[in-house]
C-alpha cells in the first residue's frame, strides 16, 4: 500500500522528526506555511541528526516566523509582470504558466511560499486557464511556455494532457519546459501514461528537475528520470544554494556529478530568494561566488551550473560571475581556476584615448 505524505506537526512528531517541546511554535509555522514530506523524502531523513540536509529542506523550523532583512512575500516580483492570472511574462520570448499551487513536498525556502499550499487557490479555474491560453495565443513572440506552480507534475496525466492539447493549437509555441521536483520526491508519478502524454504532445518538451542534495537522487529517482530521458525528453537541473544543505564544495560537486551521471545537464544554481522566514537557510553572495570558483576547473565543465540571482523587484535573473572584472587599464582582469589573475586587453574593444 502506498504510504501517505506527512502533512501536519502531529505527523512529524509521530515519526520523531520534531520534539514534543517544539510543537507549539511549529503549529504557528504550520498555520502560515504548508507542510508536506513524501514517503520517499521522509525515508531519507535521519531523525537523530539535527543537521540532516533533507530535514532542513522540508521539516518546519520556528525561525520561519522571523522576518529577515529585505524579505518580501513576492521576492522576485512575479506580480508586477503578470498580465493575466497564472501567467508571468517578464522576458520577451517566454512565459511562466502557473497551473496549480500544490506541491508533493513543501520546501521551507520556497520563493512562492505565500502562494502555495492548502488554503490557497489550488489551481487555475477553467476560465482563468482560458484567459491564460488566449494571452499566449495572442502573443506570437512567445516561443516557450514554462510550466511551473506549484509543481505541474502534481497534476494528473489526464489534466496535463488537456493543457498540452490546448498548447498544441498555438503554433508559435515551440518549447514547453516543465519545472518540477516530482521525479525525485514522488518518482511513482512518472507513469507510463504521463510519458505518453509528454511524448505525443506535439511540442519539444524539456524537464528541469529541482534537487538540492545528492541524497535526493535515489535509485527510484534515477529510474524515473531515465524513463523520461529514454522517451526522448532532455533534462536540466536547477538547485537552490542553501545553508547547511549544499553550501560546501564536496556536496555541490557530488550533486552536479550525480545529475550528469543521470544524463541531466546542470542548468541553474539559484541564490536563495528573499522569501519570508528563510534567512536561516540563505548564504551570502560572497560564499556563493567562492563555491562556484571552487567548482570551476576542478570539476568537469559538464558539471557547471550557472549561479544566478533573481533580482528583487521583478528585474529577472542575472548570472553572478566571480571571475571577470574590469581592470584599471580599461581591459579585463580574469582569474583562472588556481586563483591567479590575468589581464586580457580586448583587441576588439575601442583603443584607450591618449
Ligand atoms: C526564471 C524565469 C524564466 C526562465 O528563465 P530562463 O533563464 O529561460 O531559465 C522565465 N520567466 C520568468 C518570469 C522567470 O522568472
Ligand atoms: S516544489 Fe517548488 S513551488 Fe513547491 S514548495 Fe518546493 S520550491 Fe516551492
């Protein structure tokens, strides 16, 4: 029989993930932010280890009630770029389509934590979906639709098939990208029926897997991803840099290598967004830059994600490149993987004025 996800403070106390003493504070957290830990992820948690990297991602913490400096309910400014409900159109050639606000797990660092979970609108109403599709159809510059949420693969294969059936009618949409945690946190959902839907949807589909620690990539997660890739669906990774979870070179290298071994190309490493109550999980940019530098050159180029910051206020993502800076002479100063600096006087740039 399939086990249920852990969804309440009482569930977490029952399995020993939290102490009795912590319950009253965590009930307050649970009143604000949803809790869910799938059996697959629960099985990875060592209740005896207070610093368990899987627990840190999914087990609530009283510090979530603290408002940190700069934190905001809409940290990356989705609201400012939402022309119709469910659509975020920040960049010219691609939109986010947020079909539902439900996830199989609720991450404690989630940048949409004010929008997802029980008690929030669960999914787009049929009318809202009509309006979203009409918006995409009316904007021929939209080349790519990115399904996000919530977790789009928390929907049934049948409902996802309906959405694809409608996207199929929009000829200018060539790419559908699905951002999901499902293949790792609930691999059983990667069913033959879902594979058929994705294989026959008439668009080029990419799946971007969100995972943050190599332990999440279990044997069943690996077979779920292999099933997608064997069906001709390329996969990318995205991870969030999280304090205590993956903010050391060994863990990051192991995570990126595991992705590559699974035929998943590392794509983004996100600097943690300024979501409310997440300061205890956030590193500094300086730490992030040092980690990226340590990966570069020492670990295969296949294993290098782009380290990105989503600029608060809705200005979009920007890569954080630790190696390149303008030199005083007007050229470029670039550091190699051993930390030695080199000047590059770009011959194609304008000559210095004398
Ligand atoms: C992150 C994001 C995308 C996707 O950006 P890529 O750089 O193409 O991965 C698209 N639209 C919005 C609004 C985003 O926040
Ligand atoms: S799966 Fe994504 S949307 Fe859902 S809680 Fe985690 S980070 Fe947020």
